[in-house]
C-alpha cells in the first residue's frame, strides 16, 4: 500500500521539477529511478501504481524505468564489502560480524528524467 | 519536435516528505521539545505502553501525544483519560504517518496548548512494520516495539524498521513462560540487523523494564534540553 504514497511523493517531485521547465512545453518520456534492494519498495508495484495514478494527466505518456541498486554492506572487522543475506542474519561471510555499515541499497531516487520539448 | 534531453537530477523520491520532516524538526527544536516516533505492528502494545509510561512521566515532564490511527479515535480516547494533550490523526487509507500529517497534528496541538511548556512529544504511528520505517516525520528518535508473540524472526523479515530504530522495546515478556519462544535468538536477530540499537525487555502486565524505559526517555530529554 505504501507504493501509493511513494507514487504521490514521486508525482509531487515531478510537478516541482516541471514547474522550472515550463510544464506546458515538455513531454516526459522516461522517469529513471534508482531503487535500493534494502528499501520497502516493490518495483513492480511502484510501476503499476504510477501507471494507474497518472492516467489522463500530463505524465500519462511517461514511462518509469527502475535500476535496482544492490544491498551491500561492509564488514566492520576486515573492511571487506559483502552482500548481506537475510538467511545469514545479514552477517559478513568473511568474519561473521553483524551488519554495521551499509554501503548501498537504501536508495530511493529519481536519477534522471528524459523529456522532449514540444 | 526536439531531440530528447536527459536531466540528471539525483533527487530522493521522498524529498518532499523529508523536507517537511526537516521543517517539523526545526519546530520541535524551537519549542525545545523532544519528539519520539513510536512504531510497531498492530497489537504490539504501543497504546498500553504510552498509558503506563505517561502516568509516571507526566509527573516529571510535560508530555503530549499525536495519535496516528487509520480509522478510529479509540486509542486517542484512551490516552485523553490521562489528562494530557492528545491530538488524533486519522490517516484514512494511509498505513503510516507522514511528515505533513504530523505537521497538521502539531498545528492542532498548538491550538490546544503552548508547545513551549512541553518537554516531550510522543507520536504513536499507525501499526505497521513496513511503511512507517521509510517516512520520516521530524522525530529525534525512533522507537520500535516488537512483542514476543510475533516471533523471533521479525527483525530479519522487516529489517528496515528494526535497522532504523534507535531503541527496540521487546514487549509482552511476561508471556515468556507460556510460549515456545527463544528470546536470545530474537536478540541475536536484532543485533544482526541493528547492532547499534538499545534494547529493553518490557511488560505492561508486570511493569518490568519500565524503569529502564523511563530512564532512557529521561536521559534523552535531559541531553536534548542541555
């Protein structure tokens, strides 16, 4: 259900961005997102929610693309990076240390917007 | 028609919420008011925790509550009996409080009371282990409750919530003798997900752990007000 609210935030951000570009004179083709694996967002749900929410609006013809950013941590003992797994309690496979530092995977970003001028 | 242009903006999807959350925090700071965001699944014992906590805490500190609920004012009605300012926030379909809702709640609170006289604002979020974790409200600290009836694996299944929490309260520990529950496994799962979180075991029936929880709050208020 939170994808609805994420979509709302995304549309508000797009409105804010478009205000600076003169919304009437542009067509947004793609909204390119970066979504980390260690977030509460399900990419397919976000795309479906967005498509339903923008029907008939100025974003109707725009497409969402999502680049998934891997969940990566850093072992606080040996400083090696690793991909934490739930099955392993997110511990580092090298030293079996708890997950202290997250390098990536918390991203919820609009990376770029592809648009055309009418 | 012109050629497509790519505008690289690298903007947080939730930046509007984060922006409002920052504004809320500035307001809390100006009021010298510590704000805690209390989160858990439904039925983990948030409202009962607040009832017991506020009975004692209100003697020492001026407190108020913003009470998030999807459809009813039942929890707010319970807390109003403690004669402290309570503002219900009914979220409708939304399964979490966001920064705008809290801003609205704060405006209603300002009509009831001068927030300058308050020491602490407890915000009871909507019962949910997923969404509230991603939506900041301007809080100074996040407190997550996890009742032992929910199972040892929840920190691993809902890692964002427990990773984000500054304090994790393990609730309903009076039920331990009656359940096949391994509290050490739960604690190990909490440490794996969030080694930096403070952890307190608590029971609203026996009141065990409440002294530690109140100490934790007092310490945070005193440090904040310095």
